[in-house]
């Protein structure tokens, strides 16, 4: 049984995993394209800790006061090994970077709920996700990752109580396996996109009631 918040893996023992793809040349070209975005996120709220959830290990630290966890073995690994909910206090992180973790085994709704919980009021989520409309999707099809369009991610962000930006920004390769860090308005034909969302101090509209997150036995609740 996978930790709470992770999808059950297919029964086939040789089923491809998203983390393996991101660790390979095509996936690393996408991650390398996003280095400057992650560095910008790290400096958005100086002096405050920030959280980065990544799809694979081996990524260089991007800034001070970074807590970096990566997906491995159906859980997050790093300074701690955990599932969701994270063993972090509520409203403890100035910024959260979700870098393709929900393009693989992590359930999008659950990880977004957690991001909203640990963000301070006024903090921002930086979501990096694969673009299903990009020609580059032929490089990850049947290799483990999955992808959703920005409009679907906006709905998920709103459901988690966050306020997304109106326009995403495309980043990464179009077809060649080469990093491309330039940003464009809209996802377009780029391999990935950036979509940011803010945790408002007071929601502008009432939010639907959400079930409380279940804390596993032995993990202190925030």
C-alpha cells in the first residue's frame, strides 16, 4: 500500500516510473530548463524557509533555507522520508515549488492541499508541469509521466483554496533534447509550463468545505 497521497503503482513489475524518465536525458533537459525559475522562487521571500518537491534526486540546491524532497519508492525522500501529509507545521513555508511531482505518482489534489496548508498567508506556489500539447510529449509517452493542460491545473488550484495567475508561461524544449530556459506567454508548444498561485490572507469568495487531511500514526500533526 503506497503512502497516503501517492497513486498505487501498476501491477506489472517492469512498469516505467516518472522519476526514471526525469532522471534520463529527455527529462533532465526539462528540469535544467527550469533552474532559473526555481532560483527566482527561492529569492521571492528572503529569510523565510521554502519547500521544493521534485520528481527525482540529484538536483542542485537553488537557494538558502531550502527544504528539498524528491519522489522515490512511493514516498518523498530527503532529510526525512515521508508521505502526505508532510510532517511540517501549517503556514511554515514562504514559498512552495512543485516541480513535476504530480506528473507522476503523486495525487494532484492531495499535494495541492498540502501546499496550501504549509504556505504562509500571502505565500506563493510555483507549479511546474508537463504540457500535454507539446510535441515533446512523444518523448515521455508510455515512459511514466502524465500531463494536464493549464486550465485543468487552475481548477485544481482553486479547489485547494489558491488563486492562480490567469496566464501560464511556457518553458523547456519544443522537440530537441536541449535545455531552453526562455519563457513565453502561454504554454504553447513548450515541453513544460509555469503556473503560479497565491494563498490569499482572506479568500475573496467562500470556499467549499474540504475533508481534513488524515495524519498517519506516528507523524505529528501541524
